């Protein structure tokens, strides 16, 4: 059967300074890890055709399909607060865009597809660990209702990648509403290329926010989208780990899953990323980092907002400062639902913070505590159960004022508090098994993560917190 992809490549029609055109670098022997059949069908692709030798050749970068216009995108960025004027896709190549069956436009990108002009002496490759991590976590985020890039497929390359040691190579076929980043705007702003900034702004508005009016409208829409996105992360105990501006998606999607992690035992200062030595991107810091990133976007857009720089700064500052209001509303709505509330009361924030404070002090498991609230078992997550008991009395008083029963509140909480998340030790176990040639743990975990709120009985072991010896405290970028 023949593989057909309905390409319509709008980014490739932008001026040449937006990217470098090149084909992926072929690999020795493409092999199948996984095809995301539901996503493939939504994109208008045939999953069976993707799994054929012809399809695997496309997914590995050995064959450029008809209609594709491969390119590596140019962008800049602040990395851990330090400015880098040129980053770009150093190991990823955008095959092109498809018009999907849902009426939307999506990028198909190959990560690990070989070196590009932006590789900065890197090999442009990925090994199987980061590919499996991104596949599992991005698909879990999708199942949890979080805006995210997605995994269309993962393939092995038949070649080793050399990091500290030789590791099996792999390529991830990633799908996104676009790959436009804050750093894309910074790239042109730093060069004083106002023409390119205007072209990029118009393109981003058409792609993500058709109702937005001009650069200020784009900034407002992107800021609100980031506020809502980070509130969702916080409600799941998710830590991105590398919130650089080149990893900040203008369309409000979670992008670039490197040393990311879901917390087990809760602490607001939790950090997993091995490269975040000073905790810049700790769990509790994520909202303020998102504001900082939006301020960098605002700075880049100033020439388009108003020819009077002072007026532009005043308008942009007001938009960025509006992040707080959107974030607080989204955070409160999410956490109210997590404790079973359906109405708003002034003291709700304090009630939620009190619970989080006790969870942090007593190292209660984030996911199991909130799921336990829905199932009546949260008390078991506290080393000092009386800390739960005294909070629960205040919670029940709040429910009484709302006129809801505890059973009704638990039912509400069950709809938003997952039982299964991609816990670090489970992801690492799947990676280690895959390195040894066993994909069964990966496939089992991936299937279970698609049902986060209603796990199958045979998957209940995946809801357990890690034993002390299993706990993973450091995650790695993998580049």
C-alpha cells in the first residue's frame, strides 16, 4: 500500500531567512517502536501504511514523501536566563504541514533526524530514551486534556548514538499545531528585522489566533494561553524542567519534553532536571517564569505594537501584567474542581493552599492525595493522618456551605484527578527495557496512560507511588 500525506506547507512559503532547507539524514535500518493509529487517522494518514517499510523509511528520514518540503526552523532564545542569539532546530526537521480531518493544520516533524546548520557541533541524533520519554509523556498529557505536541510514531535507526556511552538511536515523529516559539520572534527582533517580525506575527495570528488584532492582540492571546497552560501543569504536579524561551510555544502548547517529570511526593520547590542546578524552573517557579517568557515576547514585538516606544512599552506591560489575573482564575478553577467544589468562595484559595502546605510538609504523594480525595483514601497518604483530618473538617464545612454532599464532591474530583500518570520510575523502567530490546513495558504503560481517570483493573499497580529504592530524583535532557 502507498503512503500518502496531505501536505500544505505554509511555513515553507515564508522567506528563506526563516529556516534552512535540507533533507533528513538517512539511517541504517529503520525499525518500528510504535505508531499512534488514532492520531494518524485524525491526520488523514493510514496507520497500516506508516508501518510498512515505505512508511518506516519516511518516519526515519530515509525517504522524503511527496509534497514534503523539509526544513529546520531558525530561532533564538534565553536558556536559563542567558541569551543565545541563534539556536534553531539542531536535531529536528519539519517535513511539512498537513490539513487534518478535524479541519486544523498540523506540523509533522522528525526529531533525531540528523544534523542541521543549527546543530552547533551536535550529531543531530536522538537515542531511544528521550524518544520514549517524549512519546509517553506527551501522549499522557493529551489524555489528561493538556494542550501539547503529540507523538505520531517512534522508530529505531539501527545505529548507535554516542553520549557517555553507545546507546540505540531512534527518531520521534512529532505533531504540533505549529513549532512557533517565543524564541522565533526573538531571532528576528535581535536582528532588527522588522519586516520578518511582521510576517511572523501575521503567520502566527493566522495559525493560532485568527481573531487577534495585530501584534498586541497576538501578545494578549499568547499570554492568556500560557497562563491557562501553566495552571494545568500545576494542577497535575507537572514540572517542565526547561522553560527556556525557545521552549515556550506561542500557541500555548506544551513543547520540548526533555528532563520533565511528574512529582511523586509533593514539594513546591521540587526540581528534577539535572541541568537546572539553581532551581530556576522548579514547580512553584513555573508561573513567574511563564510571565518572564511573555515579557521577552513583548520586548520582541514592541516595534510592531506602536511606533512610539514608550507607548508600546506601556501597552505591552499592561498585557503581560494581565497574566496574573488569568492564571489565578485558571488555577483556582482547576484546584476547586480537584477538591470537588463547583462554586466560588473567597476563602477557597486559602483552603487549597492549606492542603498543599500540609502535603509538602509531610511529603504526601501529589497524584495519590488528590485521587484519594475522590476515592476516600487520601488520609492514607499522610505520615501524620491528623493533618488530613483537621483539613478535611474545614473542607466538609465548605461543602456544607455549597450545599453538596461528600459523595457529590468526590464524584466531581474523580473526573479531574487522574489515577495514572507517567511516573518517573515507570518511564525509566520502560526506557531501560527498550534499550535491552523489550518494548512490552513501553506499550503497556502507553496503553494505560490513555485511560488516566479510569484505569483497567490489570493496571492498578501503575497507580502506586515508587518505593524508596525506585524513586527517580534526576531526569536528563538526552541531547
